[in-house]
């Protein structure tokens, strides 16, 4: 017995440790409103509550649910013994709607209610009070309102339909007649009609309508639904109708409308033709026919073309061959009413471009002159010109005439095109030839004193012969004929003593007789006179004694003042007479013959020390040794000792008595004699030289020791 009790006790203890599955008081779909709450009545709260969409509903630890927003969510309770769930639907008063009525006082719901379905009642209200209610209909069920009597205050009756749910009540409609009154547009003699269109849906009638025709009395029409025609019979002129009142089936009347005036418009047919234009021959013009009226309209043009159309604009094409005016012969509607036909459209054919007078076939002009080419043309609407030279368009040449340039580039073949909108024609060609004026440059020579100045005319367009007119500076014009390009002209002044400028006045081509007087490539020339040289015969000599201290290559020439050193020198050397620089300023330097013969060159480039034969050429040109000396000496006794016999210096040599230094280093004969080396050697000791003496006119030729110091003159290469 004790054992049995013990077993029972152990069994009870074992059963007490086994957990049970949790439960909710309602496991189906639970409907709540936004901000509403519901208690799940859980079998235990020893677990965890959660929801799949906290934005729709939330749950606390005791099992109370609060609605947040419309929608569905799942609430769960998880315990050690298991899990239990419930579906929560949160709703509001939205989501219900009512369609247009099936009858005057019958309404229905057109969709399933989307809010909580914990109770749905439908009410008819009057001035804010509930007067009757129907049982909740099905989704396709109906309920009706009942006509109510007036209240004690005599206020007009207002009928409302309410929809009510657990979550709220929303009024749907205030039912009272409202709408617009319209008439139609008709042809003359057709039937007119009026229409009342209700705008306070869902009420659609029937209505009793009272209206007033213009110039008439009130007319009452009963039993007309919204949009149903009110026939008026035949109307010949446009007329207006004023809506007085509209009363619905339950005697609700309205006199304040959104549209109270209706007009029946009688519109006769009319047509307007437009589109006057100008076209090219063989092309098409577009005209416009604008019609007004009701129904079909027939328009006949003066050329027999018929259009069956309606009110609006019709575009059509015509292709006349001559200038043509189109007009409307008649316009009628389907009742045979004739209408106004106004205006016309004229299509003008443009005259094509044509050149009636051509340009000249050729022209010859002289450079500097121009010629004008021109044509005469006709055409429409506007003539456009473009001139061409040698096949290329001339920029800006867009007139009936063209004037060529005045340069040689004007030569070429010309024509002009004349164009209009419709066509392009080209003129005949004209060949323009240009006789060029002489062109070239005048250049002058560089000469020494007593040299003959020369000018050269170089032509750039033809070889001549030319007649040249030039003007020396501060002198009269000089004319020279039969000048060919590149040939020299000896100036009439012969031997200019200073640098002189010559201006080219004119050049005439002796073949074409065409002249140029300006615009020369080179219109001035200069004959440059070297004041340090003189032309004697065919030779050009320096007119002063040499006074250099370096050879041509830049090496220094030794200056020796010491007598012994001079006597012992076997290489080039120089000195002043008496070693006095003041004498050097007058007579130049004295050089031994070793300096004359040095391969580095004593003379600068382009010059050389004259040879013995070149000295002979000079004396011969001057008449021989016996008289040449006097023609070479400077005049007067400023530098020469008196009497300086026969001195004329007519050669321009300008010889001075610079004396000499002998081979022993001593100085002699300044103001008495002048001595000049030649480049010709006689033997290892002697070389040839020339000298002049103060008391005769002789040019002496002699030999002397190379160690002597003489003056040096140069001859141009």
C-alpha cells in the first residue's frame, strides 16, 4: 500500500514538470481599428510575444494588441511548450464606396468592405438626424431611403447616405438636383433640342424642368432624365433658353444652377478660299478651303471642282499653266441651304530668268584702267546675279554689271549667272586682256672719285626697248632711249664727285607705247662715291697713303722706332717719319718692302699693292713719266717745298712728299720727295719703287734696298 502511494506521488511529480502548449482566446482573424486594441486572452504569459509587422500592429508582454495602420500582420507567442499565432487585420472607415443609383432612391455597394467587418449598418440621414435604417446589405444588396416630411423650422430637406463600420461613419452624398442646361447646333430648318445634364451623381432623375425661351413664356417638361433630349421642333434662327427650375422625384427643387442659359445655334453653311501665291511653271500651289456649318457641306469652285466636306479646313493642290484666279461658285448643306461664299485665291506663274542683252565678247585695257561688263535680264520674283572669272565665283560680284580690277590680274574670261526661284541661266563669256605697264627697278653703281657713274634699269615684264626718264638729285630730267633690261646707262653728269640719288620718272615700252610713272618696284637708285679712292684711267687707286697696323688676317705689323733694329729687320715693319705720329696723320706710315711682300697681305680685301707694270700703266695714262709726276702731286707749297714744279693733281692721285727711312734707319726728304713701293722684286736685295720730286713734274722709276721705308698706295683688284 505504501509502495502504491509512492508510485502515484512520483507520477504526479513527473507530470508536473511537463510544459503545456499555449493558446489564445481567439485563434481566427481578429479585426481592430487604427488606435483600437484587443486582448488575446493567452493561456499563459510565460513566453515571448512578437508581430511580423510592427508598423501595422504592436503587442505587449501581456497579450494586448494596438492597431497602428491599415493592413494584416501575424502575432505569435513562443513558450517552452510550443507556439501559438493569430492573424490581426487593422482597418479604418475608408475603403467603402457607392456607385451611381439604379433608381431614384436605390443605392448599392460596389465592392467588398475593406475595413473591419465587426458590424456594418447603413443609414439614411436628414439634416443630421438618423430617420431610418436598413439591415446590413450584402455586397450586391440594396437599401432605400424614404421621403421625409419637413421639419418644424421649414428648412429645406437634405438627404444623406451614411456608411458606418466599427471604425467610423462617413457621409457619402447630399442629394439635390444640380446640373447644366445646353442646346444644340443645327442647320437652318432643322429640329432643335435642349438637354439638362445632372452633375450631383448619383442622382439622375427623372426631373421636372421649367425653362423660358427668349421672347416667350415658361415651358414645363416632366419626366426627363439627366442627358435626355427635350425636342423643340423646327428652328430657323438661333435662340436662347433660360433654365428656371429643376425638381426631382421627391419634390426637391433647385433654381441655382452651374449653367442656366442654353442656346440653340442655327448655323448656315459658308466657305472661304485662301492661299494666293506665286509659283514656278510646272509646280504645284496649295490652297485652303475653310468651311463652317452643320453636317455635310458641298462646295463647288469656279473651275468645276467639287468638295464634299464638313466644317473645318481642307487643303488642296492646283497646278495651273497660266495665272489663274480660283473662286467659290456655291456652298450648300445637306438640307439644301445655300451659304455665303467669299474671297478668292490667285495663283501667279513666275516669269523665268532670261538674259535679253549679253555682255561684250572681249575687252583690252591697260594696267591701271578698268572695264565694266554688264547684261540685261528679266525674270520673277527677284533676279540674283553672280559673276565668275576663269570659272571661279567673284566674291561680292552680285549685280547686273561688274567692273574689273585695275591690275594685270584682271585678265581672264568672265561670265555671269542670273537666277530666280525657278531657274538659272548663264551669259556668254567675255575675254578681258590687260596690257601691262612697264615695271622694274633702277639701280646705281659704286664708284671712286673721278669714276663714271652708271645706272641700270632691270625690267620685270619685258625686255624693252624702253625710253627711260630719270632725274638726278637737284637737277633736271634726263631722257634715254633704246634701253634694254639690264643694260647700263652712263649718267649725263659723268663723274659725280659725291654720292648722288637718281629718281625714276617714267618708263615707256617703245613697242606698246604704254608708260608707267609711279609704283615702280625700285624707283630710286644711288651712285655711291668712295671718297678714299680715285679712278685714273681704267685703274682705281687709293688717294691716301696706307695707314694700317695689321695684316689682312689681323696679325700685328711690327712698329720699329730704333735705328739699329730697323737696319737689322728682315720681316715686315712700319714707322712714322721721324717716329712722330703727327707726320703719320699727314703722310701715313712708312713700310719696309718685307711688309709689302708678306703673304698675310698688307692691303685689305679687294685691294693690293700695285706691281711695277701697274705703275707703268698709270704713268702711260697720264702721258708718260715726264709729265705724269706733275699730274700726281698736290698743288701749292703747304706740304711741298717751293716751287713744287708742274703740280696740278689733275689725276686725283694726291701725292704728298712723305720722305723715306733708309736701310740704316735714318729719315730723309720729307716735304721734298714722295716714295712709293711696287710689289715687284728685282732680286734678293732690291725691289722697284716710284717717287716724285718737288722741283719738276717727272714720275721717277728706280730700284732700292728692301730695308728702306717708303709710303704705300693700293690699287683695286
